[in-house]
C-alpha cells in the first residue's frame, strides 16, 4: 500500500510521475540512457565513469545522456517526470521517492560519509547547540543533508523554526555557500564534499565531522538508483552499467592519486574551476566509496525521514533493492 501523504512533501513528484506515464505500461527498450548526478565528490563514481568513458563503453550502441543537478530534490523531480533512467542520489530523496510510491530500484551503493557541518568563522558557533537562533544552509529541503541536520538538531535539543524552534534551515546550493557566508546569509552549513573542505580552506570551522554527523561515518551518502520500469525493460543495459559503476568504485579505491586528477577534471568542466589539490585530498579522506547497499543503515535513514516529517511511515526497503536476473 502506498504510504499516506506526509506533511513535508514535494507534491509535484507524484503528479509528475502520473502525467509522464512513469507508472504506465512498458515501452520498447531504449537506445539512450539518461543519467543524473551531482558535481560533488560524493558522486565521484559518476565523475570517474564519465571522465574515463567507461559508462559509454559499457552501454555499447546505447547513447549516454549525462545530466548534472544541484540537489537530490531537483534530480528526483526529473526522475518522477520520466526524464532520468539511472541516477546517483542521496538516500533521503531516494527513500522519499520509494515512500511516495514512485517505481524506483536501488541498484548499488556509491559513497559513504563525505558530509560535514561547517560554521562561518565569525559566527561564534562552536558546537551544534550554538546553532540556536542561527541560519543553517543545506543543499535543498528534503535532501540527505537536510534530514541529517534535523536529526542533529534534535540530538542537540533544538528545533527548526518551522517546528516552533529557533533554527532557520535555508536551501542554498553548495556552490553558492561561499557567497552566502561572505554575505552573512548563512551562519553554518551541512554540505557534501568537496564543499566542506573548500569552506574549511577559507578559514571556516568544521564543527561536525563526517563521523559525528551520524553512525560514526558508516552511513550511505550516495546511492545508485534506477527507474523500475527501465530496469525491467533493459536488463542488459542495467547489467552493463552496474559493471561500469563497479569499475569506477574499484578505480577510486585502488588508484586514489590518479582518480583525484580525473575527479578534478570533471569538476573543472562542471563548475568552471578545478579544486586546490589539498582541498580535494582532504575531502577524499572524509569520503568512502563502496558498491555495498547497507540495508540496516537505509532502514535507519528511513526512520530519520519520518522523524524529519518527510514521511509518515517506513517502507519495506528490502523490496526496492535490485536482484540480478
């Protein structure tokens, strides 16, 4: 049964899914594979697969159409509209999509940890409790960092202003956080890497490391997901893409120095500027890459979705995990 509509949803997602026919009957196998991802270090498997062209090689005659997004919320809107077939996305938006009944399949893990809580250097913030009365930025409302932040606030005895507390949660794309800090439009930010390391390099202070955010750093930050309809219609393409994804994760873990160069090339193409290598290395040290889907952690994250008000019930996530034919 589809979960009831929660209080903090993006209602356009379900409507988009219906109008786009995402829930409709099967169509012919596709000749184009539409991939969604972010220009983040936590999406490094995507960056590596694109820079080495291993995705396209694995797909053979099917054309790869890769599209960069600024947050999981906007990516999942495109997914719900039937505009994306495969995506690298955080567990928050992925679980929210599953809860709302969108046909989504969790293919594999991609990254763990790789997110930090950074305070503006002149904000006076030293601990999570100091966030009272402050403005804290997240990439978008409903995304993975937003849900993590709400849990951190609860642990610190605080509440968002919308729930009767004093903390204002602001949606600001990670690439704009530097400007937001300079203009004092945000006092702190919970951001994925490499944005945390980039802010730290400017003198801002990390008050919550990747290990203190949740589960001592043993939590999924990025998953590889796909439209269930696409999975059913294109089993060979899914198998091929998974092989390329596995290759990218293996490359990241076995050849970190070479991978760092390739990641920076992609970030340069996507953002217009490469990262300082020390910043990139610091960000890499905070991020782990894996293909494993940690079901226990995902179930706990589903509970955090409920705690944050983005869902009213926890779906059986085991039923969304891909089973090879």
